[in-house]
C-alpha cells in the first residue's frame, strides 16, 4: 500500500524547528558579545599570560618613558655619591662611579630590546626565506643547506656566538650579527619542516591548477601558513636574545662599558658583590629576568592562540 | 548475600560532559542515557561517530578521560555503582567484571614490551599465576585465539604484528581476565573484510564458550544483524531506540533508525516508504497513524505541549525516544542537539 | 635496517659533521673581518714583524691550503698556542677539562633528580595547583640569567649568611687535591678515603652546581611532564587500566620505559645548555675549568685559546649526541628491529 504523494506533508527542514527544550545539564555561562565581551576574554586568558603581558608592558614603559622618569644622566659620574645604597634619592642606588643605577637600567632597557628585536628579525627573515625556499624546492640544494644547518646546530648557540664576536669585535652590530647567525639555523629548520608538510597540501595543487606561478604559490599561499610556528619561536627568541647578549657582554666579548647594557651592568657590579654593595648587579639582573619572563609567558600564550586557530 | 541482579550492566540516566578550555562551560556528550546489558547476551550499540557510544562504554569501566566527567546518573555493574568508586574498588571491577578491547589494537599494546610479557602479566594479575606458569598460559591463549607460531609471536613486539593478529592478542588478554562482560569498541575498524569476519567469529566462539555478555559497539548494521541479540541505537549523545534485533529490522520506529536502515536498501520492507520520507532528517517530526508516517507542522506540534522526550515502550522489549503528548499518543521525534 | 648498519651510518654522518665543525671554526677565525696579524703582533709591531707573523700564520698561502693545513693540525691535536700561558692550547684544555666535567655532571645530576620527578608529579596531577607551580618554576628557571643568579647565590650564601665557602675554585687554598685518578676531586677523594678533601670539595661544588642546575632544570621539567602526559593519555595505558592494572604498576611497567625515550631527548638539549653555561658559571666561581679558561682567553685576546675552546666544545657536543642516538636504539625496539 503506497502512500500517495498528497497524504504526506512536506518534511520540516531542520532550520525551522524551534530550539531544543532540553536544559543544559550543567549550567554554563552564556557568552556576552559586545562591550563586555572583551573583558570576558581577558578573564578567560590564563593568569600566566597576563603576568607576561604586564612584565613586557613594564619593560617597554621603562624603555620608552624611562629617561623622563629618572632624574639622572646614565653616563655622567658623580664622585660624591659612589656606591650609595638604594634610597629615596637613588631608587636603585649608585654604582662605583656614582651613576644612578636606575637610570642605567632604564637606558640599557632600550638597547637590549632593540638588540633583541634586531637579532630576532634577522634570524627570522633569513630563516624563513632559506627554510621556505629549500623546503619547497627540495633537491640537492635542500640537502646541502640542511647539512650546513646541522653543522651549525652542532655548536651550542652561545658558544658559537662567543667564537664569532671574539673574532669580529666588541661593537653592538657585531653582537647582533653573531647571535643572529647562531639562531638562524633554528628558524631555517622550523620553516622548512612546515613547508614540507604544506607543500603537499591540496590548495597548493589547486593553486597550481589555476595557473599560478610557483613563486606566487610560495609567497601568497604557502609561506603565510608556514610562518605561525616560526612566529611563536620568534617571541621566545626575543627573550633568548636578551639572555645571550647580556651573557656575552658580561663575559666581555659583547657590548663594552660604559655603554649601558644589562649584562654590562651586572658585570660592573661583580667585584662589589662581596663587599656588600649588591644593588649594582642585582637590579639589572632582575630587569633581565622580568623581560625574558615576559617574552616566555607571552610566547606560550601566542603558541596556545595559534594552536587554537 | 543479596541475589544477583538480573541485568549485568544497568545504566540509568547517564550524563557525561566535557568542559571547554576555560573550564566553565560543559558540553554533554552523553545525555541521559539508559540501557541494560543482560547476562549471556550480546547487545549491539550502533550510531555515527560522535554519538557517544565509546564514552558510554568507557563509563562502564569508569575510564572517562579527564577533564570529562560523569555529571549525572548511575552505572551499575553487577549491582554496584561504579560512578564514584575509588581506584581500589574499580580495579576489582576492571578486567574481572568487565573488560574492553579497542579500535586500534596495535596502539593498545605497550610498544616496548613483548606480547608474551603483556599477556603474561594479565595472568599474573588476575589469575595469580607465577611467572613461568603465566608464560605457559600465554602461549596456550595465543593458540586458543588462532595465532599460529605462538612462541614467535610471544617474543615479538606490537609493531611487528598485523592488525588482525594484534586484535586476536587483545581478545586473548581479555579472555585471560575472565570477565563477565566484554566491551568491544569497533574492534574491526581498519581491518580487512575477511579478517573482520574472523574476529567476529572468534568473539562469538568465546562468548559461547564462556557465557560472557558482549557489548558490541559498531556502526556496521550488517554485523549487528548477524551477531547480536538486542540493539541500541544512539544519536547525538542519546539512546533513540532499543529493540531485539529482528524487531528493530522489521519495525524501526525512530526516524534516525529508519534512515540508518534505509541505507541498507532492503527490498522486502514491511512498510512503504516513499522517496520523500527517505529524505527524513533527524529533526523531522513525524506522527504515527497506522503505518503511514505524516510530517506534522511545527505549530501543531508545539500546540500539543511537548515535553522532554523519554524512552517509551512501543512493542515487546522495544523502546523509542519520543515526546509524549497530553493526548496520549506518542509522537516520534528526532533528538535535536 | 639492522642495528649494525644503522649505527655505522650514524657514525659516518657524525664524522662528516665533525669535519664540518672544524671547517666552520676555520671560517670563523680566518674569513671574518678582523686582522689576525694585528691581533698576534700587537699594535706597535713593525712591518717586518708583521710580515714574519703573517708568514708564520700561513696567511700568504691560498685559502684552500690554509684550510687543509688547519684541518691537519686539528686532527693531529694541534690547536695552537696560548699567548698567556705559552702552553699548547690542547694541553691547557685537557688539564682543565676534568673540572668542567665534574661541575657539569653535578649540575646534570641535580637538574635531573629535581626536574624529572617534578615533571612527572605535575603530569600525574595534571590541572592541579601542583601542576601550575611546577610550570612556573620551569618558566622562571628558563628566564633567569645564569651569571646573575650565580652572583646572587654568592651574595646570599657566602657574603650574607656565611654558609658557603669563598668562590675561588674547587678547594680551599690550604688543601691539597686528592690523588689524580679521574680528575674529579669528589670521586678521587671518595675513592681514596680522603674525607677532609671530600667535604671541602663538595662544599665548593655546591653553589655552582645549584646555579647551573637550577637554570638547566627547566627543560627536564617540561619534557618529563609532556612525556609522562603523552604516555598517561596513550591508548595502551588506557587499555592497561581497563584490564585492571593499578596506577603504580602502569607507571612502572608502561609509562616509565616509554618516557625514558623522551628523557634521552632532553638530555641532549640539556647538554647543549651545560656546555654553553659552563663559561658563565665557571667565570663567576673562578672554577678552573675550560669555561674559565675561555673567559681569561677572551679578556686576554688569546685567540688560539678561544677558538680551541669553541672547537673542543663543539666536538664534545657532537660525540655526546652520537652516544645519545646509540642509547635510543638500545631502548626502543622499533628502531632496533626496523
């Protein structure tokens, strides 16, 4: 017995049904978009990421606004006030030449941040270009490049940087070059491995079908998608750049005094630690800690944000 | 000593939810599920991926993976509720009362341990055997599940086995525990068709021999038709229909079940389904009148004062998830998420 | 492929790498701008002296010849001569290597025995406050400047609280080092029963070990936590639990062995940190190892010594990585049996 077509009403499409009558089993918050939405998003961010952003904010603030806050000249010595302990007049005390430590720390913040950014920018750019190209084109060039990368990675980065700066000299630009050389292989590897998996991706083939030239595919389609892990690494590298630059300067093979750089400041105070004048070394070190901590925490947040996409 | 309950497994209104990344909102993946598994019976549990079958099964062994948790209901295993049991008590249940084999047998085995050692430790744990006795028993078990050359296999590592052999090993480990219920979660995914048949034959053999119950999770209705006594159909976290196998295939009531069976393209259907009704989506509301299925407009459905759906008995041992109206006649409704 | 062939291939590759390392150091020393003649001769040298030195360094010869000479020298063990000590660099470094090894091993031991259990604990108690605290310790450890941390430790423990001995080396000046068996004072003193020296050596070892170990602990924590989590959430652990095995049995039998593989990876990373960090730590504590030697070389513009140091560190790193690879094959049957 067949039902005639006229007997059966049209099936109701899913979209027109009323919302389900079932209550959510466990009550949850409803999201409030709009004005309150961004505050919700802040609350949802992990506490550590917030600490990271605050830390970075503090360092940036000091770097930018510092010279106006500190009332002293970071370079001019003051023979009447040497190694004064922290006080109302000198928040972080003075060093062996009478220079205000806070002014020096703030001055160094600028330099260290700029150096870290320069190092990261160079390593990221070269790494992305080299890694992207060899990953995409493959072949003998890829083999050779990867062997070179492997050999460079056989040196602990800091030690390689020591070797290079020792040869080049004590100028800031040499420090940047040395550390950038040490970091570039990491980026090459990172971008290349992303590129290798993306190369096979469907949309690359599709783009090719449409007739795009290979370079165009590389630049517009593949590279932007190969970059996110490298960008996550870049935030971490900003922190490492500060650590390594300060380390090199502390050893005497990087930036030299009287230039204010956090590592230089720590080394300035080394011999005074044992006579009890701890502030000359300790405060710059704390600045390094806060800055690197900030970059590390923010880097984690970026990594989670990228993964969530 | 209280008498043993008639149903081996009794799940009542089970709800399992997972939180999102902020930990504030919970999404239920198993909603208000009730079903039972009797002694010595094979119950098939069918549904699409994501319908909550695996989660329901894991709950029987209290293996819900954190951060998900059971937020309501009870799961009675031989009369005892495993929800809220502590680890020590659960260890009595797992393996002894119920045991599970999983979808990908090779990853269910420890890659760094030999097969022989892995089966052996089950014997040591559950049968209290010493090391050499366990080894002998393992070899015997490998032979029992149809593996040729058991000595060689016992000395190998999981990655050296084929999928079919690995699943036999898993079944062997299961039988070594001697459970009253075997839960098989899609045990033949990814296996060759002929191997699939062998595995199911093995499961049936073991079931006949030991008298254990089986909860067979699958999305393959053909297997269900051949091996199971009863079937439960799940969709979007809910049980939508439970019936003995023959009854389900003869008189499916829930639109979702109908759609599933429709895919089987059986020529001798007891009712006539026009082409249009075959396009029925799960959310469509149908009203039963005799043997014709009528779509009902939203207004008249809403006007009948529809409540939360329940499992309503529509035949012998046959329940369907429906909205029950004031009028008294059940309206079969799809479960919307 | 079989174990033998795999190892052979690995060894062959590391030889190539070592060769590449030597070439790289050569490139850094000769090709980069900077005047080695000026450096060796000094600013006041006359043209004749400059020319003589130039000839001595072989700078008049073609590039390739210089490279081959250098490689030959290195393979024979000639790393040049230290300006300051007058001794061959190789001799200087090998004299000081035991001190560095002692410190590195102590730091490794400290970082491992603290970091690994912390990571495992955090994994087993995932999501709890323990997990959060351990995570923060790891992050702070990684962000701490090593040289600064050492100074702070000295200030607190030596200057302020008088617990630690003066940071001027491995032993108090009035004590004689124990009989030289391994070069590690603690081991030698222990073996020869020299308790005074043992106690003093340990006291001197404490602070630099803690400084280096704290910073290096971070990768141990992170990796052991993630390795443990991977294992705990793996299919085979789920299957083992479904069979009724207890958590402790599972951790012991299934989890640890698998986590061991990841731990090897961490050790490789940590070794890199240690080889780099030793320069900073030894400098602060005047620990007479190769790192301190390198720092003195830097301040004294002793280029042969600096480059010798860089080369030796890289070689050690390559060799240790090969050892780790071999260890992998022994533990993981998937690699061994193909």
